[in-house]
C-alpha cells in the first residue's frame, strides 16, 4: 500500500525530532560538533517534511538554503547558519579551514540547537494548519 503525503511528512518529522533530541544529548555531553550536525539534520528533515506533505520531490541535498527556497518557508534568518555544519562536522579531513575557528564550540552548538528547535516548531505548526 502506497503511503500518503501526510504519512511521509510524519516520518520526516519523526526523524527531525529524533535528530533534535540527539543534538540535545550531544550538547549535554559536550560533543559540540555533533550537536551542530544533528541540529542541521533536524532542520533539513523538517523542510523535507514540507516537501513530502506537498507531494513534491525530495531532493538529495543537505542545503538548508536550497530547501527553504524549494518550500518557500520563511525560516529565521539565522537558519542559514546551519549550512556550514553539514560537511565539516562529519569528516575529520574536511575540518582544516572549513570553519574559521576549527571545530564548533559551545556557543555554536547552542545557537544551532536553538535555530533547529525554532525551525522545527515553525514547520510543525505550518504542517498542522494544512
């Protein structure tokens, strides 16, 4: 049986919420690069939930900026901050020179988590209305 767009959107949101929880746990354990990465992932997946709900193709991209354009969702300006964390927070050989200060620190992780949490709430509310 084929899943409905609503079911697929719920799955994307479940993963987004799970990623946000992992970001919170990583932050608590002072693994700040993972907190940043999981915050980026939560935001990315919440935007993909919007595409799923609208029955649009979900591109194989990790760019918050690109996904925001595709969804026409008005994200908080600081959400673009998250794009810098996808690659450098995942691979040690991508780190040198990727972020001006090296690995993300506590302030970066706190900001990333706050942005992801705000974005996920925004998108959950948006999807609940439609």
